[in-house]
C-alpha cells in the first residue's frame, strides 16, 4: 500500500489527518533506515567472506606453486613435462582469477557500502534534523498561541498588536519548518527508489561481471584440461606397462637374486665374514666382497672398522678355492681361498649354504658347480615358421577382429595361448593351424602373437640398437627423433626389418579403426613397446626407459609412410642437436602463458561530466548537480550492416547502446551527494549519490581476444542471436570499461531482454 501524498497546503492547516499521514511517512523512513543498516551490515559480511575466500584460494595457489615434481630417470617424456608443469599452471590460473576478484572486492565498498551509508547519514539524517526543527517550532508556536489566546481584551491595543505580530511570526516560522520538513521527507521517500537500488545494482554488476570472467577463463582452461587429461592417461598407460615389467623382474629376483646380474659389474658380490687371527684369539670381520671371474680379482671392503684402525680395501688375486670341511671348523657355510698377495689360506664364511655354492661356482671351487633350478625354455626363433605365424595372426585379426574394442589390450587365457602356440610350432607339422576357424577367439590370437614376439631369443628391434633407439626417443627435437629412428630401422638385420614392417603396417591398419576399437597409436605404443624392444639387462633403470620404447613404436606407427618409403639419404643419424632448437610434436601445454584478455579498468566521470552545473542542497551546501537522465529508444537496426570504413563496434545497431552500458558505476564512483535543481513543477529533482573517484591500481590492459569473431547482433543478416551470445557480448563490452550505464533498473532489464530476443 502506498502513502497518500503530503500537500503543501496541509502544512498551514496542520490538521490531525495531516499529522497522521506525516507519522506514516516517518515510520516508513525509520523502516528504510533499519533496512539500510542491515544491508550495510550484511554487505560488509559478504565482502569480508569474499576476502577470506580469496585469501584461502591464494594460499592454496601458493602451496601448489611451491611443489615441484621429481622424476625417476634422466629424461622426461612430453606428457611428463606437461604433468610436471601442471601445478604451476594451476597456481598461475588461480592467481589470475583471484586478481580479478581482489579488484572487484577492492571497489565493492565504494560501490555498495559508501553510497548507502552516505544516503543514510546525509539524507535520512538530514530529514531527522528537519523533523526536530519542525517539532521544536511547532511546540513553540502552539505554546505561544495558548498564551496569546489567554490574553485579556482589556490590555492596551499596542500590547495586543505586538502579541499578534509575535504569534504571526511564530506561525510563519512553523509553517516554513513544516514546508521544509514535508518537502524533505517526500524527497527522501522518492529518492530512495534509486538511491538504494543503484548501489546494489552496481555491486551486483561488478559481481556478475567477475563471474562472467571466470566463465571465460573456464573456456580458456578447457583445451588445457583436455590436453593434460590426455597426458595423464598416456602416462598412466606407460606406468601400467612399466609396472608389469617391474613386477616380473621382482618375481625373478625373489626366485634367483643373482641371476639378474647387470652387465659390466662383478660376477658375484655380497657380504662375507673373514676369520682374523689375533694375539688374544680369533675374530670374524665383516667384508663386502666383489669378485670378477675373468680377472680372478677379489675386492674386500671392511665394514666393521675398529676405532683407530686404518685398514682399507683389499685387492686380491685368487689362486684357488676349496670348500671347508664341516668337521674342521665350528662355523657353517665356510670355504677357503688362496691368493697371490697373502700367504696361507683365508677362511671365508658365506651367509647361507646356497650363497656359499654361488661363491664357489663363481670362483671355480672344488665343490660341484651349482646349477640354478631355473631352466630356460627353448626360445623361439625368427624363422619361416615364425613369419608364417605372424602373418596368419595378422590376417585373422584384420579379418574378424580389427574393430573389436580393446583389441591387443584384452588378454586371452594362458591355457588357450599355450595350446595355440604348441599346436602351431609342433615340430611334426609346423604351421598347420587354421586361425580363421571358430576354435580361436581374437583374444587368444592377439595374446599368442604378443607372447611369441616377446619370447624371441632377441627382440625384433635387437639388443644392439636398443640404447640408440631410446636415446633418439629422448631427444627434445622432433626432426632428430624421426630422422634417427628412420636411420636405425635400416640398420636392423633384413629379417628383423621385414618383421617390423609387417607388424607396424598391421598396427597402422588397427589404429585406422580407433573410433571402433579405441586403440590409438599411443595405446599401441604402450602394448608393443616392451614387445618389440627390450633391454638386454633386467634392471629398474631399464624398466624406467620402457616409456621411451613406447614412444619409438608410436613414432613408427604415425610416420610409417615416410620411414618405409625407403632408407634415408644418410643412414647415419644426425648429431644430437642442442636442447630445444625446434618445437616438440607435443609442445608443452600452458594456459598461464596465453595472451591475456583485456582487463576491466575502473574510472570516474568523463570529461563531459566535469562541466556539470552546481546547485544548493536543502541545508545550503553547494555541490555538483548531475545532468538529467535522458531516456531514449535503442536505434533501429540497419539491415545493411556496418558502414564501410566505420570501426566495427560503431556501426552496429546495438553497439552504441552496448557502449552506454557503463555510467551507473561511474556516477556512483565520481562524487558525493548531488541533489538537482528545481524542475518545472517546482519540485527538486531526485539526488544521485556519488562517491569518490576510484583509480585502478593495476597496469594498463594488454590487448586480448574477447569472444568469437563473426558474432552478429539482432537484426543483422536476418539472424537471431542466442540468449547466451547476446549476454556474453554485453558483458564483453562492459568489461572493456567496467562501468554500467546511467540507465534505470527497468531500462537496464529491458536492454538485456532486447539482446536476448529478436
């Protein structure tokens, strides 16, 4: 329910009805005052919460920034480089978002709190002062009127006239106070409609503009996220492949620890105890011993040095090794050796019976040589039967299973695989197996092919070229990678190169159906990297290079046409180039190093507004008066589009209106309270609240890309803009100045709606 207007004529009569209506205005004013206090209180709480959230995000960003991955191995793959840089990219993106949030919060108080506080103190407070004066003058007038009415008519005429003059004077003062108060309370009631809503609108505008920026940053983040997810998946696949090899190596080490000896290292090494004779008796000293069979050299490093002793490493040349009889010494697992450097025998104690046998076997002791219980199966060879088997497997896969999801990734039954291999490689009738029959499913065929290739006496890509191929894959330069692998392929023996070409051609065919079977070159590299390449030594370091074996196979698949079109002009790989002389194939992805978008800049009044007229406030203080608001229709769309030579935003039918979406915040930022002068009807125009000019504390914006090119406005080319596209264009233009227009709330809503529909 609205309140009836207070007529100025009622001020003179001062009727009870007038007083009742005035009381309703006063109650509404008090309710508005309490509401503004609540808005200010909750607004400050919201701003503090945003600041707290921003601080927490920045702390989280700093934590991400401070962490750095350490990797096993001497070289990282492209995907691992992306993963290593990911936390830094996350941190810089979060910092960019929080920079925008801090700019928004920095100005939130000036946009919301100060205008409301100024309105409450200067307008409502000034109205309360008017009320006090009105009540004081009214009380004084009615008190004097009561005394005046009690004057006796017998008094002198001059006294009565003087009394009448005083009463008239007080009545005039009271009437003026009543007029001023009525005018002021009605002015506040009218001006609150925009003076309270405008700051909230400006605050929400800045908040939503920031939210739109986060949406745009999210769009920038999507390509980075997708590429990083691909890198994570590739790295996960490499990890799975490496883990299988490591588990197999660990299992073999458990069964026979010394069978996995590294090349170039001693024949046998480990801890032995040596019997040392002293004047006061015999003691056993712990040594770490390394024996090289070819040179017959034994190196003994003491582990239990006595204080003050200066005993160093002993280098001895072995002459003989004899097992110590059990009844000749009270210790177990002992054997004697003779050396050129020391006279007499040296008694050594091994850690176990099996360990003593290994030492004696390595030293050609007189004990029977211990044979490891692990016997290798007869290894398959790269012969005609092998080629026939591979061709039949390939033909079966390409005929009936090339589109099978997860082909080569899905593992078949071990029993069926062994059954197929035994039947195909049967010496009596080798190759006499029909893989096209229904007896063999695709999983069994693919697993049998991988088993055959992996168990060759030497891998298809040979031990000899393994290190060179891995080094080529580790290069940061794509041209070198491809050129080196191309040259090394033609260094393979003829049979190996023929088999490799046969297999890679098949893998290319499989990858061409990746939409159905979900097997990309990267996935194939993970599967066939350890199958076609493997190091001669079984070490953890060699396992860490499996990911580069995978990359070699991936390159062979992706560049099959070039590699097998013929040998390179120079079969010698080019020298290793200096780091990063050319771009990677998978260039390390970034988001923080992309071209920055143009950032919003806060500014105050324009030059045109600086010449605004001045007027008097009701309390007599002189301040700037705002220019009147001009309400105008949006220009009619021109079907012809932009005029030649005109700037892109100037000629669009909605561009001028969009460019005007900016002065509301500027008005709020530009100055103090600005009541307007008298209007034609004698009423004072509604005052606008203005705050101090805000200067952005940030560097000048760098040129950036706002949105999609070719986006059209309503009425252009007969096309209708989508709601999201229209709103996005509005906010993009708003961000260039960050200043909403001096439109009313209804006009602003109508303007937005005009961009959402045709």
